[in-house]
């Protein structure tokens, strides 16, 4: 498969930038400055890395502002990190699968739109639909009545249980399971755990991406919802009936209990835990290993366990560091008091 090539001027037009140098320079790839060859485009995201850029063999560099004296073609953009993401996508390899592999099993009642790729041993269940241009890698399983939107990519061993609905351009990495039963049990008369049937589904919005081995539980009733543009890192878990807003960032090993409402633009760092039936407001941030046990207001930054305003948590963490100094001060004051009492000049002397 041939690699894509672009003229530098064309790349500038795609990201709203300008070129200082030859606009017809051919770019054949993107790379780290130390690994780049003459056809590669590199990125200067921080001027402290300028020496590495100068030493690079690359012929062109994306810069936040014109760098005088730099003997390379420059693509100048206001937001180089955004440009980097968009330009790197142009050079990303195409999916390995095209067409429908002969080992794929597609139920006669399923609908597979034009341009869909189904890899080896993919299963598409009864009444399911796969949108145009979507790619299902080997061993992906869709249950009954599943809807996969257009332009989605499901990596190997992704499983979508019955009734799951994905929007467009959803990307699920290997081992992700969407629509497994929520964790619902009730003790019966004998104290045994009686399963509560989980009768709802999961709805995933456009442009959602999960890392590997993410689990999203189906709702008991209604729907578990993941809003448009939200990104979940590896090993994250969403409980039944959670409603996650748009453009959230949920980092690895975060676990959210059932019936939690998360607003738009919320960030949860690694290993965050959230108790059930809580609300986390828009643009709130829960820092790493925070344990959320009560509602978090919009815009708040919380940390610790139980999670509290981050400044309060920092003061709590700092307090033990003062213990030795306080002990030394107490010893000094005690010695002074004993000295005063010993020479008769103390209180009552």
C-alpha cells in the first residue's frame, strides 16, 4: 500500500495555516524530530525543543510562530497541537480490512451499508445495522437489534450486546464490552442474591472513543447514555443508567457506579471512583484517585478520598509534614518552661 503524499501548501490550507518556504514541498509522513527523514513533517510545540528541530533531517516543521533563521520550510499555525492531530490523521494507516471476509456471519435480517468492512469471524446479529464505511475488525460480535452508525471502527473482540446503539464515527478499542448487564441484585428470603433483570440498553453518541477493555453496562430500565465526543481511557467502567455528558475525559481505571449523572466537559483522572446516584456538574474535574461520595458542583476541582475541594485536600496532605516541626517546637517550649520553673522565675515561683 502506497503512502499518501501532500504538498506543504495543501497541508497548510487544511489547517488554516501559512507557509514560509516552498509550498510545493512534498511531505510523505510525520515523525519525531530525531527520527524524521527528508520527506517528513515535524512539530515544534514548545520553543525549548528548537535545538532538536534544528538538528532534524526533516525538511518542514509546524510552528506556532515564524522562527527566524530556521533553515526549514515552516507551516505556521495558531494552535500547533490541534494542527498536529489533524495532520497526523491524514497519514494514519487505513484499516487492514476491506469488504466482507468469508468467515463473517451476517444474519439475513441484518443491514450492512455500502463500504462496510467485516473482518474474519465477525458476527452481526438479527435485526442489526452497520452504517456506511464502518470497519469491524476480527471477532467483533454484534447482538440482536444493534445499530452501528457510519464511519465507526470496532477493534478486535469488541462486543455490543442486544439493543446497543452507536452514533457515527465511534471508535471502540479491543476488548470493549458495551451493554453487558448492570450490577443489580437483591437478597431473597433465604439471603441469596436474586438477579434483577437489566431490560434497558446503551446509547453512545457520535465521535465517542474508548480505550481497550472498557465496560459500559446496560440500563435496568431506559438507557445508559454516553454523550457526543466523550473519550474513555483503558479499563474504565460505567454502571447501569449512568448519563455521561458531552466532551468528557474519563481516564484509565475510573469506575462510575450506577445512576450517576455527569455533565458536559467533565474530566476524571486515573483511578477515580464515583458512588452511585450522584451528580457531577459541567466542567468539573476530579483529580487522580479521587473518591466522589457526594455531588460535585459545576466547575469544581476536587481530589482525595473522600473527594473535597482540591485546595482543602492539599492542606490536609501538607498537615502531616508539619508534625516534626511542631514536635521540635513543643520540645523547645517545654525545655524553656522547665528551665524557668527550675530557677524560680516561672509562674508561681
